[in-house]
């Protein structure tokens, strides 16, 4: 066998391993999606990044009972204080990522509790609203304004996010699901 | 040219399998859903009969030229079948999924480049130009099919697009055959023709193809499982959403008018 043919077999081997590896990876991913269409509980919880619940509550001033107008009228805290309590840009990014996990957590409940579909839809809309506020905030930061100048957007995003967490907890409580304690700890 | 025992047996089995598969496609009304795949199978029936006639009454050179012409047709049709499967997965409503279109184009270009590279690599022993082209072409075709099918699986999985059952069955058969074809063609490219090893690889490829054809016959005969239906609540929501979108669209169109 010539050296060129040996090289050919080496190339073929790498090619086959890559093709089989990619195929197997996506096949297993599909299979997993079929087995767990709503994700696995542990993995969903792992995706929830920690945010200080008390700080969020302070910023949102317990908005579980507050209406949109009441949220808008919160002006007791200074922008710097809000920025600090949330943990700066990192906190905002965590909040943005957690929004999609909250929606997934509600979809997860839907397998035993079909009524959760309406909550999921509401949370999806809320998540988009949070994204919108954060988008405005980032746009302001990009255009040279200090992010603390956009307190209004930040405060509203936090208030909506906080309300979303309460909605999810209340749904789990209502459906009497075993994961409630873990969720309370994570949120 | 005389066909020896095993070659004749494979030829007869292949022709029977293709005729059966064609009948299944026509009788179970799959031809309308998979017109290119049906054309490929019909072309294979014509191919088997024509090559048999040429093998019996024509010269060896005529046979190779005809074989080469049919091999090109087969390659074009196999690639068209892959495209047909891709349209079933990525644009079931007639419009390509926007996030997949560019990626798919890159996949095709990259796959052609890699398959060409792989096909040009081996250094075969003394062979005729036609024979060498055939072996390299087969290697190129198998490698390309493997890449495209794996790429399609990856894209559909990432985009969350489901595989209709019959589409998946055709793709599985084609994918498996291409994978084995890649190995047998790699052997063909470094072995001299008319050796026992070369013949064994040819028989292996033919056997695998017969297995795949049998798999298609059974799977395409069986009905596809009914897709899961949306819950009533979700259907109502979708209906309301559609009405709202229609209403908003009318309002937006009205705004555009002077």
C-alpha cells in the first residue's frame, strides 16, 4: 500500500468518526427530546442562575399585588442603589436568561396540569416584555449613557421578572407538585 | 459478455426488489409525495434491464460506457432525492425555514468540497480512465450522501423540525447504504479490478443495497403513523391568534394607503 493510500485511509477514518459522531450526537439529542419533551426537572433547575430574591423583592416592592401603574410609580430607590442590588450588567443578563427557564418550567408542568398552558402563554409575553426593557437598557448603554440612567426600564424589568417568579411558584403550589421546595430554594 | 452465477443472482434480486418497490410506491400512492424517489427507482428498473441487454449483446466497452452514463444519472437522482427529503423536512408548507436556508447552502458547498477531496485522495493501481472515474465518482457520491444526510439530521434537530415517518425511513435506508458504500468504494479505489477482494466488496455493496430496498418496500407499504393532534385548548388559542393577526394585518395595510 502506498503512503498516499495510507493517508487516504487516515483521512477516511477521521471522516467516518466525524460523520458517525455528529450523527450519533444529534440522534441522541432527538431521542432525548422524544423521551423528555419538556426537559428534565434537574436540568431545568440547573439552568436557573441564582439571583438575590430579597434584593429583587426590594426593587419590585412586592409587585405580586401591584398593577402596572403602581410599578411605574416606584421611585423610592436611587438608580445606583437599584443597579447595585441587582448586581449590575451580570444581574441583568442572568435575569434575561432565567426568563426563558421560567417559561420552560411552566411548560414542564403542562404534562400533568393542562391548565398551565394559559400561564405559559402569559409568561412568554412577560418574558418578551422583560427582553424589550433590557434591550432598551442595553441600547442606552451602547449609545454612551450610563446604564443607571435607564432606571425606569430596569425597575419595570425587575418588577415583571419578580411577578413571573411568583406566578411560577403559585402554579406549582396550585398543582401540588413535588418540585415546589426545590423551586422555592432556586427562586 | 457473460454474466456469472452470483452476478446474475444479484441482478435478478435487484430487479425484483426495484419492481416491487415501484409497485409499492404506485399502489400505496407514495409516488405523489416522493416523485423524485419514484423516478430513481423507475430509472433503476430501466438501468437493470438495459445493462443486462447490453451485457448479453454488446461489447465490454459499450457496457462500461452505458454503466458510466447510468451511474451519472443515478448520482444526479440520488442527490435530487436528498433535496426532496430536505424539502419535506425544511419546507413542508412550501417556504424554507429562514434560519436553515443559509446553513443548508453552506452545508452543500462544504460537503461537495470534502467529498471531492476524499475522492481525489486515493492512488489506485493501474486502471482505465473510465474505471478510475467510476470508482472515484462512486466514492464521491457516497461521501456526499453521508455528509448531506448527517447535516440534515443536525439541522432538523437544531431547528426542532420533525421528520415525517416515511421521509425518515427513506433517509435511513439511503444513509446506511451510503455509509457502507463509502467503505466498499474506498476499497475499490485502492484495489485492482477483477481481483477476489474487489468482487467481494462489490457483492457486499449489492447485498446491503438489497437489504435497504427490502426495508423501503416494507416501510413504505406500511402506513405512516398519524401525527399527534393539538389539544382543543391550543387549537382554540391558535384560531384566536390567527384572527387577531389577520385583523392587525388589515389595520396595518390600511395605514399604508395614502
